[in-house]
């Protein structure tokens, strides 16, 4: 990988990691479900008029839009609103790789090698340590929401793999069209119209900046660059950079939000990132004995990490991650 492309890969990982801090800032200005809805609305419009619709069935766009945008991100933003720290959220969400592997076995008939099962066990051990750490400092309900969000992310990853969209950026833009209406409706029902109107009346430059960052920088720029890198290089060379996301997430939360890096949190990080690396890079076999479909596609941070490259087919779920 050329130095400039190496810089871009690290930059995208840094953007996706810092994004959790920006979400925390934005949650000081918006109710969580309204913030999630606005994030996808701003990411989709006007970008949807500038990119072609991906050549996939509309049903897959709806499925991923609902599981990823409504369920996954709705739970992430709500969990952080209820007290889940930004840095720990960036770490715990990586257990999506374990859920993705498990769902791939169930729904795609994939067979996993022993190394992947070992990685899943190590990653789950990291989740246990993280839960122990969170239990002493914050609400376990918020922690549980992040775990549930990771599970929905895994479902979105499997659906994305089945859809096999040819372009990462257009896929994310069109998927972003689905969540706003359901999330606006949920916001009205759960948060009430008064909370939304109060947030919009009190909107300042910090709130606008947070919204634009997560919509345009983390989503449009991040996935645009990620798709470019996957077209230029093997996915096996690009995808491991997603393991830097929780590193940047925890460090930026420590620097900008003053979140403490406790020994338990650091142990959880080592176990979870190491387990995810084994799970994602350990290889696998399909039911027919061929290559794991994940080895033929480049995955974004929201999809886990896997091997080789199929030109013109670089699907991914979404980031924030």
C-alpha cells in the first residue's frame, strides 16, 4: 500500500473512532432518536441525487436500512444517552464480528474454522470484562443496548453480504434513506414533540457541527474513501485497519471527554480486539467447501474484517462506526 493510501486508511479509522466522541457531543443537543434520524437524513440528502442507486433489490436496502439504521444506531445513540461511555461503546460494538460470524453460520450455511471459534470465545471474554467494568461505573441497561446494537449490526452485515452491492458509497447513501421516517415516528412516540422542538429551537453551532460531522465526514467521506481503498487494494490489506477504530475511540474519549482508561477497560480492549482479529481474519469455509463469502469482499468497520478481493464487489454495512 502506498504511503498516501496508508495515511487514508488510518485517517478513516481515526474519523470513525473520534465519531463516538462527536456523537456524545451531539447528544447534549438532541434527543437520541431524533439525532439518529437527522444523522441519516443529512447523510442521504442531497447525496442521494449525486450517486446512482446500487444495483441490488430494493428489499435488501429496506432490510439493511431498518436493521442497521433504525435498530443498531437507534440503540447505540439511546445507550450512550443513558450513560454508556463513548470510548467503551466504540470497543464493545466490535463484538459485531462475533454476531456476524454466528449469523453467517445460521443463515448462510458457512462453516467456521477452529481459529474463528477461539477468536469468538476470546472476544466474548472481553465483553465479560467490559460488562464487569461497566457494572461498577454505569447502568447495565445501557451496556445491554450496545450489545443488542452489535447483534443487529451482525444481521445487517449478513444481509449486506447477501445483497452484494457493487459500490460502498452509493450503498450507504441509499440505505440512509430508509431510517429517517421510522426514527422520526419513534422520536415522536418515545421522546415527544416537545423535546424535539426544544432541541431545534436551542440548536447552536456545536450541535450543527456534530450533526454534519457524523453525517458527512464519518458517513459520506469515510465510506467514500473506504470504497476507494477497496477498489485499489485487496480487502485483506485494507480491512484490518478497522481494528484501529476502538483504539482511536477510547483515546479520543480519554483526551476530549476525560473518560478514564481503567485497567479493566484496557484488558477488555486487548481481549476484544484480539478476539475480533482472530474471528475476522481466521478464515472460514462455506457449506459447499469453497471460500467464505466474506473472504471475497471488503468489509467496513460496521461489517467486521475478512480476506481477499473481488473487483467491483465491495459491500459493507455502515460505520460509525
